[in-house]
C-alpha cells in the first residue's frame, strides 16, 4: 500500500512522542523532529508507510545514539501481558469455539501498539473484541486452510502481543509453524528477545525476517525468511505494518489479522476505525 | 509564543487540507507537502507558530502559483456571515447587556477558521458561546478601558469574522478606531477586501498591517501600522494567530479575544480547548 498524505502527520506525531519519551532536552527533541522532516521531505510516497517508518526510525535511533529506544517500553508490555497470560488462556479454554476465540484474542492483542498513539486499554479492548464479530470475518476459512497447510508462517507485530500470538498458535493444527519477528529493533515491534520471552519457541520455530522495517518489506528481508515465505502454504500477518507492506501480494494464501487503527486502513478495507478484521487475500 | 513540537503536525495537517482543496493532482499535493516539510525542517521553533505558518504558506502559494488559494473560501464565508448579520445584530440589540453580548459574539465569530481544521458549526458555536461565561473574563475591564481610550486598534483575524468584529465596534465607545487586516492573503485571514465587504470602513479606519503572516509579527509590519500600534491606548487582538505573536508584548494595554482551539493555547492560558477568553495582558 502506498503512503497517503495523511500518513505523514501520523509518522510525525509518533516521532514527537518518541522524542518526548526519550529526552527532556528540548533542543534534541527539535533536532530529532527536524531530521525526520528531512527524511519525509525527500522520499517517494509510492513506498509503503512502513518503508517511511523504517527510514524515519533509522534517523531517530541515530540522533538518539540508541539502538533500541523502546526497549524499556517493550519489556514493560512483555511483563504486563505475561501476567495476563494465564487468564487469557483460560478465556480461550472456556470458550465454546476455542479457535475463533483465540483468533479474536490475537487481534485484541494488536492494540499493544505504541505507533499510532492510541491509549493502551488492553482489558477493555479484549472484552470489546471478544463480544463482537469481526467486520471482515474469514475465520472459518482460516481454520479450514490451516488444517490443510503443512508449512505455516506467522508474522508477529508488537512485543507483548507475542503472548496472544502464542495462544492462537497453541490452538492451531500442528503443521510446521514459523513465527517471524523483525530483524532488529524498530518502534515496539517484536524481535527475537520478545518472541523467546513469550515462549514462542515452545510452539513454533522463531525466525528473524532480517529487516528493521515496522512491517514486512520482502525485498529487505533475509534469504532465509524469503525462502520460508515462498514455501509457506499459509501466512498469517498481524497488524497494520504487515498489512501495509503485504496487501498487494496476491499470489499467496495470506490472512491478515488486525485491529483497524486509522482512517486510511479503514478506507482501504472498507470498514471503520476500531473494527477488527480476519481477512483472506487472493481469494 | 514559541512553536511547540505539537504545532508541527497541525501545520502539516493544514497543508494537506490546502493541497486536497486546491488540486486533484496527487503528485502536486505530494510536492506541496514535501516543500512545506523542507521549510519546517529548517526553521527555528523559537519563532512563533504564525512565523512558521507565514513561511509555509509562502511556499504553498509559490508551488500552487496562486497568490490567494483561499479566495473562494473567504468569499463563501463572507457571503454566509453577511446573511447572518441582521440576526446577529438583533441578538445583541435585544440583549440586556449589549456590550458583553457583542464581545461574546465577536469571539464566537472566531470559529471561522480554516486553519486548525475544526468543523465550521457557526450557529451552534454562537449559541454555545452566548449561553456561557468566558473562561477568562476581563469584559468589564475592557469596557471601562475602552471608555478612556482615544486611539483604539482592533486586529482582525479571519474573513467573515469581520462582520462579528463590526458589530462589536458598533457597540464600542466612539474613539478613533483602526481596524487592521493582513497586508496580503494568507490562509483565510481577512485582508482589506474582506474588511470593506463587511463595511468595516463605516465604523473604523481600515488599515493593512503590511505583513503576510497569519498573526501580527511586529517586525514584519509596515511603519504605518507599527506607528498606530505604538500610539494606540488599547489594542484588541482577535484569534490564535494574534495571540501567538503578541502574547509576550507586555507594555501595551492588550486585550485578547479568542476561542481556544488547541491544547497548546489551552495550556498557555490555563484553560480548556473550546473555552473562550477575554484576556487583558500586562495587568
């Protein structure tokens, strides 16, 4: 998906939040913002939003001289969700349709997203999501396709959300499952550390995609990742970033699981902000 | 008032709205936005927001090759308020406290502001403003000071809002009154054309401030304007832009009349977004 003009203030809002979180020095904050403005003034908006995000966050990390400015935040999210994990599992186990409940829960976990700047109201979101039907609901088809798939690739999104992904994977048929994370830190996206912290290695093979984009830009990814992506019978892609970078890949059996967090994605999917979606592509 | 980081996405939002209004060409919109990003990446945020706005809108007009991209919008506002004018006058004339009602109405007129992107709900705002007390209310002091003042300078804000200003001026004691407008078009700010359209020349001397900033940057203004500003016994400044550029001028008897439209101004004034304010400075 291309970058729309309205994505620019969103990336800038996000930059300001980063700046305010990581330094009290007003001059440094201004410098950070202005360097990101330079990036955004000099890049083609035909690229995807995560491509712009990748370039912006490279600059942010450089200006801050900090390889992982969100490390503390990610660890906090991990701790918060770790504590919730037993009760989340219990919600699924006591449900009359465990798979469908696990799918919904995995989408609810997508609220853990520092990027679009939404208030982090996890338990409220979980209850809201579990109570209603997805606006686009290919859950049945997903369950059917999973049963037929030998090689499954699951693309993670944020740290902490990893625990929700683990629950869904535990309720998936036992094929060969890969759980992919970003190759290096970008925003609060899950990296290997977060996947291992959630114990995803107990239920899947954890792999890095080799890229520092907050999405899955295939040409940026490692050969190992691209090979698995190519071979996979089914790909589950979580969140905005993965959708924005893969929604034009029509040749794969791709399923997008996400919470709709902005008007651009809502328009693209034909639904509303706040909706949640289980969407099969390339039907 | 300096520019805060949060002002930047606001200026960018405004640029996007302009771009979407004035051209259907996506490439031109992108070009416009990117050129504004260059301006904002290369300017000191110690300057006021209207200083940044001035530079941004110079670029916008240049890219569009259009001296006055908001001309149509300003004329629409002028026509809308012209029709309301008799009923607005009647509201004031039938009020038990005509001066106070005229002040409130002049603030309500400040909602006509394309810039911060608020929905233009004029009659609703008028009724809301007339029904409640200003959050900061120096109306009594203003009325008293106006009676003592020989030379009064009234700084206008937006086209259309001019009609509301006219009503207030009609209810002011008869000193020598100057009504100042921007020196040339910027956003939907009132210029001479708008002042004459509202008939402000019947109740005041209409003067241009000689500047294309969406506020009153004194060093940018003409000698004629600066001279009147210096000599004035009382200055009434309408709207955000005039507040942001003059709130640090403490030596004058300045009164700010405005609707609080963003968090930055709300924080600065110690009130809430949506509040309206009659504030005497340099007490």
